[in-house]
């Protein structure tokens, strides 16, 4: 059984990319483009997870609604209910969680809910 910890060991990068709730969506989408990723963790001032923002959020909540990415704050677009996993969880559990909630990214946290990394559907498929 492959665990999240196994997946993290095989990832090429363990960097965590984030924005704050007050950053603009332009900042968020630029950061995603620079890093070649599809989602960012949103961290509050204390460094705790406040949400997640994705390219899909940008497409549906900015572009399609005619809003401006230069004036819209991340907190107005981000998903606040973030589903997280721990390193000892299986890849099957992750796939099930992603499927049932129709999500593509899972932050990885430790027992104290501290952010360790993020895995994507791509990471899971690569492992299979």
C-alpha cells in the first residue's frame, strides 16, 4: 500500500507555494503560472491554512463572471473548506477523497495540523 509519505519522497519538489487572503487573484494566477502548478494554499497571518485557490477558481469565479483579477482578493474566490490528508494515509484514501469531493489537490498536514506539502491528482496517477 502506497502512502502519502511514499508519494512525497518520490516528488521532485517539496516546496509549498502559497498566497495570503489579501493578495489579489492576479498575484495568485501569476504565481501558479511561474511555478507550473494549478493550486496554491492560502495561509493566514499565523501561517495556518485559510483556504485553497485553484486555476479552476480563477476561470469560474473571475474570468467567467467578468471580475478583475487585479482588484479581486484571493479571499473572495478561495475555497475555505479544505480537505487535508496526513502522511500515513494511503493513496487509495486520497483518490477516494478527491473523487467524492471533486477536487484535484490535497494539502498534507501533520497531527498538529501544520502544513507539510501538497499532493495533486497528478502525483497519485504517477504513483499508480
